[in-house]
């Protein structure tokens, strides 16, 4: 988490980070390594605007979980139909 930065603006979420190079004692022979060291950035376009103040992020066992909230005024609401 110390190498990650998450920003939320209107209808997009950006995750930036950096994976440091492994120490010389940690270098191993890998069968497959998905991402090497260096910086990365991903921007995700969302289908609706989000409440940037309510965004929460947690990291547990190397898995990043980002929870987004839709603003109350932007949520669809059901309109009740009345009859005369």
C-alpha cells in the first residue's frame, strides 16, 4: 500500500503505483512473473459519477479492494405514480 496512489474524479478511478526492484537476495528464477519492477498507472472509466469523498480502499494479502459510492442525488429513484 505504501507504493500505491488512488485518485477518483467524477466518473474515473486511477490507480498508480510502483513495484520496487527485488533485493539481490530475493532474486530468484521465476517460471512466470506477471509484472516486473517499475511504475504503472491504470485509469478505469466508470459508467456513472462517484462520490470521491466516500471512496474506500483496503489491501489484504496483496489484494487491493476499492469500494465506490454513488452520490445520493445521482442514484436512480423510483417515482410513484398517483391516480385521481
